């Protein structure tokens, strides 16, 4: 058990560090190729920050643990809304000014409902995975077109995204960082999946539960750091945008991977617990963001942050109770 725990801790640390290397290198390569900073910010950085979840889901599926990948995607979305956004809102009030972000928020709910509908028959097939990837491409295209249309209006989300691009580096250095980061991502993902799946086996709980908890929280740490950093700088639209973008990619890209690699029966608990909770929390995020009263519209304040953080504690408590109770049956 100690060895497996060490593999998880080291794997997570390497995963976070290698993701930063990969994102910095890939964004520099794109800029050196003449790709516009806007597209780099939306596509390269967006996918790059979801690289840990994508690699973990891919490795888990290849190693015969697709349930861990599904748990990672759903658990990361729940963790992003409750822990990451809730904790950040307690520290800093998060007003939302970006018109683009206000349009993206309902998309998070729409994609969650799409994923739930695809899984409703109890089987997650390759066709389901392909549909999610097609939806990802459509969302990417819409985001790029909408961002270009809003560039002249100095939308806060777009301006902050471009401003926060990693410093450009030489082509050779960028190649080394990208390839090195990708190799370390793969190694750290394998370490994390190996440790997590063995702990699940030893404790007699499902890969899904490990993915929903330990792995999801670990792979959400970069989002927590980025969101707090953005809020501290006063870039509140980017802080909320980090979560919105991450959840879109998790639902459409990370969740699609297990279905594409190893189609499976939807694990018990996903359709009647995790998916409904993720959707309810997404609706709650929409209500908190758009608000019912004028003085709280487009603002996630400390009171709302406390509610979100309490929801995280309640969800983790529910997972712990159910997994413990079922393991003793």
C-alpha cells in the first residue's frame, strides 16, 4: 500500500510539472509557426491544461481500467466547480464581465446533458466517444469564431487569455520542452494509474471511485493554482474561464477517450449519482453566475463559494460512505 501511495504522489507531482512543460513548449511552437495568439490561447492552452486528465484516461483505458478514466473526467468537473471555484470565491469575489464567458457557461450544461444522454442506455460505445469528439470540434470552432468577433470589443476573457500566454522560446527549446513534457506526462500517468488501480484493488473499491476522488482531485490541482493566480491578479473572468474551459474539455475530450479506446458498460453509480450531481452543480453554477437579484448578477461571491465548498465536502462524504458501506456487504 505504501508503494502504491508513493506512486500516486510522485505521479501527480510529475504530471503537474510535465503538463506545464508541455503547454509552454507547444504554445511556443504554435507561435513560432505564426499561429495567432488567440488560437494558441483557446486551443493549445485549453487542451494542454487538460493534458493530465486526457493522459490518465487514455492510460487507464489501455490498461483495462476505463472506469477510472470516466471517474477522472466526471470527478474533475465536480471538483472544479465545488472545490476549485468554491475555494477561490471564498478568497476573492469573482465578478464575470466577459460576454463570451456568459455564452460559454450554458455550453457546459449542454455538453453535460449530451454526455448523460449518450450514456443513458447503460453502454458507452465508440460511437458515443466519436459524437463527443465531434461536439468538441464544433465547440472549438464556435469559441474561435466568437472570440475573433469579440477581439475588437476588448472582451476581458480574451484580453486576459492572450496576456497570460507563456513567454515565447526558441524553436529548438520549445521542441525539447514539448517532447520531454509529453514523455513525462506518459510516464507519470502510468505511475498514477498503476498506484490508483492497485489501491482500489487492495481496498476492495471500484476504479470509478478512485477516479472520482484521489485522481480527480490530483489532476484538478493545476486548475486550482491557475484559478487562484488569475483571481489574485484581478483577472476574474479568466479565473472562471479556467473552470468553464476545463469542464468543457473534460466532458468532450477526456470522457470520450475510454469509449474510443475500450467501450464499456457504464459503471454503477455514474447514471444515478455522479452524472446527476455534476449536472445539478452545473445548473447551480449558472444560477450563481447569472444571479436572480441585480446586486448579485454575474458575480460569484464568498457566500456562494462557501455553498460550493460545502457541496464538495458533502459529495466526497457520500462517495466515502457508499464505497465503505458497499465494501462491507
